[in-house]
C-alpha cells in the first residue's frame, strides 16, 4: 500500500461499504447514534494496524471518507464512539474492532476471547459494565474487492418457469466432501459444486435448481467450539455480503461465480438460503462484532419498555429490525449484490416471517415485502420463504404475498403420516396432492407457491424417516433433548439399520411412494440432497453441528445396488413430471374446469373405480384412493393421468374409471425397474402393491 495520508478526504455517503473507483477507496457506513467513527487500516494478513482515521463526514446518518491511492486488497475495520448505555439500547465501545456490515471478503477468523464482548464478562453488574480490552487481534477484517474482474462470457440465466422447477436442497460442503471423483483439494467448496461429476448427477436425477444452505460468511459459535463441535449449517451470519471463506478453495471470490456459470450452462439454477432474520451476535449478552457496535438500537428489535434486552422472535437471541429503512436497505443491497455480481437465481429466506414483522406483528404488506416486489432486479428471481418464527403469531404458512413461494410443512407432515399408516389422513393427502389450495389459492397465487417436501436439512433424512422411531442426537452433546420430538417416523420393526429383508423391503417401498407423492403433487417439489441415494444421519434429526460423516453425503453408499435403483427411480419421477402437464398444473385444480366434456381437471375415485362420495372421505381407516387429473397440452390434446395410491399393508386391486381409453402404466413404485406398458384390451383392473403408487396415462385428442 502507498504512503498513508494524514487524513481522509470527505468522500461520498453512497454506495455503502468500501468502493474502489480506480484511484482510491470510498468508505461509507451507517450509524444513527454514533458520535464518531474511525476506520483502521491493517496489513495484508490483518494482524498489524498501519493507520487509523476518523471518517470526516456524516450525511443522512451515513459516515464516510475517501482514502486516495488505496485499492483492492486493502484490509480494514471500524471503531465506533458513542454512549455505552444498555438501558437505552446503546452499546458503543471503541475498544472493539467492528466488521463492516458491507464487507465483501474477509481475512482472518474470530478467535474467541472475552475481549470480543462489549461488557465485562463475569461482572456482577452483567452487561452494564463496559469492557475496555481491545478486540482487534481476535477479529476478522474486511478486504476491499474489485467486483469487475470476472468474465461472465455468454452466461445466460436458465429462467426456469416455476411450474418446471424441481429443487435440490444441499449443503455446499456436505455434497462433495466425500465425492471421490472430485479432487481432494477442492472438495466441499464452490469449485467442487461446479465439477462435472456433480453436475452429471444433478442432471441424472432431473433437478432444475440447487438450493444451497447458507454460504454467507458465518460464525463458529463459542459454545459449539467448547464442546468440540462446529456450526455446520451456517445459520449464524457474520457477513451478509462476503461468501464463507471456507467454501473458497483458493480464497478467490470468482470460484463462486465460476460454479454458478457452470451450473447455468447445464440449465441448473442456483438458489441461496439466506439468513436476514438474525445475526451471529446473539442476545444482548453476546459479542460485539459488527452491527451491535455500530448501532445496536437501529439494527436490532429491542423490548419497547426495556431496550436493554433484544426481542427474540428467532430463538437465536436477537431479531434484525426490518422496520428500519437502513436495515431494509442493507438486506436489499445484499440480495441485489448476489444477483448482479454472482448471477444467482433466487433466495430462500430463513424464518421469513421475521422479514415481514412490523410493530404490530406480521404484515404481508411490510416494508421489506413491498420493497422486494417492486424491485426491478429482485422481483424477477425466485423467492421462497420459511413461513414461521417463534414470535407471537409466528406461523404464517400461506399468508405471504404473491411472488413468494413457501416451504409447506403441512405437506411434509401429512404425507409422512399418511404413508406411516395414521388414520384419517386420506382427505389431507388429497389436499396436498392438489397444491394445498386451502392455504395458497388467494390473491392470484399459483400452485408453485407450495414448496412440497418430505425432508429438509432441518430434520430427518428420508431414509431415517422409515428407519427410526426416535431421534438420536447424542452426538450433539445436548443429552438428546434438541431437535423435533415428533417426526412422524416409524422403523417397521428395528431401530436403525438392519439386514432383515422384509423390513428393508417395506422401507424401500415407502421411500419410493413418498418420493412419488412429492413429484406428482401440484406445487414445487423439493428433494433433500442424498435422499435419492439412501443418505442416513443415523437418526440425528438436528445435525446442525455435525461437520462430519453424519452430515456428509456418502458417495460410496450411493454405489450400492439399492441406492442406484433409488437414483434411477428419482430420475424417472423427474422425467415424468417434466413430460406430463397434469402433474404440474399452472392453476389450482378444483375439479371445476373440463379439459374435455365429462372429464374435469381433478376427480377422485375409490379402488372400485367409482367416484368417492363425501361420506367416504370420512372413513378413518381407508388407505386407498385414486386421483385423476387432466390438462390441455400445447398441441391441443388432453393428457390424463391416474394416480392409484395404496398405503395398505396388502396388495389391492383397483378398477379403472371409465373416463378414458388406452391406459398406459408409466410407473409402478412397487416395481421400480419395470418398463412402461400399455394395458391390454379388456384389462380393467390394476393390481397396486402394498405401500405403493401406480401412475397411468391416457391421451385424448391429437397424438
């Protein structure tokens, strides 16, 4: 770095963050309550401070200054001066080095020490006693970057329609850490994500989008490190702009861009799981790393009559204040940064209900939702919400605004319960098959708004759902008290792995039946990475802290005959969904429209081939039924599919309804390797195996 000047030039308040203009770097950071902000410049590894300046100007609560002759690679951090008055919600402490909320690359890691806390840990006055130890040696620093250096070439966004989308939820590291075809040095990184062997597998199973667990830089929480564990999932954000350094094999941000470009070239979109509901700083008793030290009272929601305490609608200790315009700006800037600079195709919002919270509670017309929906960049990408938090009125499934899809846990639980054999679940499964219209069919929303899944990162894998009655989270070192206690799972006779052929056959049948239910339901199917190859977490349903073989995909297991069969079966499900428009209806099928006279878009039948009457739906022990769905094709014909469902323990005969001719069996989950076949003339009954589904198809109109 060239000789440092005596003071900074005034610079500009926009854009926020550190911006190189070719001649120097402009620094801008928001704080409504600071009295003075310093910027500290460090050497390349961030271990030695070489200069310190006051930001000379404050415009509209943005402090700013310009450092001439500085450029990419400049390492820096902030110190904020102001009142240390927790009872008023202020926690300024200039002895704490602060990470820029807009930092786009990091150097160094958090080294846990009591010096990271703004208050004196162990003081009898708690957080009211200010700690004056310097934290710089324990803090990562921000690095100025040049975002103009990557050549995107002819990269084109796949722009998959929602109705064609199949999501694959994956952990970036866990997906490739054990993949033997990927070079060892890059396993678990963005370079591995873009490896041909990984992309070939995604294409084989027919997914159209990869949804990555958090890739924003995240904190390794102190309590986990002290237990010998680690933050594996990454839901403890340290920076909303910088990618997690551990996911970059060489530390170059372009590794992420290259992976996205390679996936795009294969027609696969990239969706990021993002965590804007809370930060890694935790409750008021947590460390001072960034936002807390810059303006605690602005960045976080505080208890109105006792601002010493954070509101905890997230269960993590703090709640980001999405009612503040500068906080919304930070989130919007972060989202646009990843769309414009990394070409990502969408976002899944962790605890998305928090983002819609205003002073009076959740509001689908909140400032954040309104900002996203009108934004010319963000309104065009895929937006998915996890529609709940632990705050008052925190369960908001179906209540998000148009333009957002939502994780549908009612689908997850209802489908698990039906196939487990719980009584009275037939009406619920019918609702899930038709897109959960009772939840989503309003304000012009479409079936794709329901993201349908059996398993996600947060819970048991598909294999474990049929292999364990109870959670087995002992490895988390919380006395097996963490994680969901009710998983609607069943082991079918043996807890965990077994060599008993009969039990394994039941488990295999149920896995195929549940996967078929996901792929053949109206809505957006989502597959948990590894479920197509029998991935197990050994019964752990909360593996957030298991950065090891419990969480990583076992690609050797994937080579077994049973896993390969399930992979092929999953690929067939995807192919059928892409091929048949009735399996992905553009509008909710209510059984009212008639693609052809006498055939409505959805009809229900008993296994006797007769229409199910209202009183039949109330039969608590019935475990069989059939769904017929019809839709017009682009060439003017009508595709009709008939899904026969048998959750009984015995094979069952199904009589065909007399609405169509020339039925063809496309898939029988009890015989996954069986090829398609036409029913013979006069063949009016189909045998549906126990705990399985059969899909038939008939074409009306032009071939």
